[in-house]
C-alpha cells in the first residue's frame, strides 16, 4: 500500500538489467568503471573499513535513528494500523480503547478510529456507532469510579501515574474544596470541573465529550461531585455522537481525499493533534 524511502537512482531499466544478468561478474565490474555506463550497485561490507576503525552495525544504527524520530514512529504506527483496518479484531480493539479512554486510559481512541475509517470508508458510520456507544459506557464506568471508588481506585491510579498535582492541585493554589475524602485546590482538574458543573451543569459534560477537554476527567469528576448519572449519559451521547458521527460523515463521503491529505501533511497534522491534546488539559487550568 505504501512505500517509504524509495530512491529513484536505484531503478534500473529492464534491458540493462537483462544485459547484466547475461554477462559475467568480471565484465559487469568493468562496465561499471566505463564512462557513460551506469555504475553497478554495491553494498559496503565491514571488510572495507580501514584497519582499526569501528563500524556500527547497520540494524542498530537504523534502530537508533528510528527511535530518535517520534514523527517516524507515529507514522509507522499509522501505516501499521491502517494496513490492519480490515481485520476482524479492529472494531473490537476500537471498542475496548474507546471504553477505557473515557475513564482511565491516557491514549485517545481517535487515531485508531480514523485509521479504521480510512481503511474502509463505507463502514465509517458503523465505527462511529461503536466508538460512541463504548465511550458512553466508559463514561458511566468513570462516573461509578468517581462516585464509589475514588479513594480506592482513582486516587491510587493518579498517584501512580504522577498526575496528583494536576488532579488535586497544591495548597499554594488556595480555595480548598472537600469531596470524596480528598481536598482539591484551585487550578486542579477536579476543582475546575466542579466549577464547570456548578456553572453549566449538563452542558459541561457535552463540551467535555465533544472537544479536546479530557473526557475522562469530566466522567470521574461527575461521580465525585454527584452530578446525576442521567445528565452524564445524555450529555455524553450528544457530545460523543456529534464528535464521532461528524468524523464518520467526512470519511464516508471523502475518505480517499482525507487519506491523501493525511499522508501528504502527516507531520504538521501530528503536531497539531499533540497540541490539541495538550491544549485540552491546559484549558482546564486557564478557564
């Protein structure tokens, strides 16, 4: 489907390739030194290195270059997922990731959802339905965690991930808020979500489900601060439905065009996606 790193200089016309196949190795080497003739390709060998010099193994060098390039890694994952989009396990994995992302999983489901839609645009609405339903179910699970198991599960996970300051804040933030046996300070995710619920109620869930504002924070906080479960469910259906069915519509009607745009502008789109994810958390602190 895709070919990366192809060098046009390595293309040899069929006639010349046939001639080289019929000639002996000795004649081929002599031709490679003749002016006007195409030089034969030769892979360097370790024995060519000067005596006493050190030569890093090619696989190790290539691996290091790959690991040092995050965009290349993301692009490799994109191609890998896109190539497997027609596999039967694809929708199942999408549902699992979507459910987990709504309550505790840090990786969004959007890249997998988009890859599946690009791999099979005519099933985009089906993928949108899977993502919306499982995300809402995951949101309900997040509400349950916040309402019943915040100290036992959420607090333990947040501390383990090193997110305690972001979720709980510090005394320097002031304006302490007591809930679920914990103290949340101004500027923290939980304190900010409480302000959203007090000011906007149901619509705060819609915004969190629709925009890059972290949905998992809203679902857990809705349980902690005892937002009604029905408000969470309705707000999640509206927000998640608008978000993923909009994607589905675009990919259903413009799937081939969208694929070309993504492949042509993959690097800037990857950077933009990272900015949006980070910006979603930043919004919680600034608003």
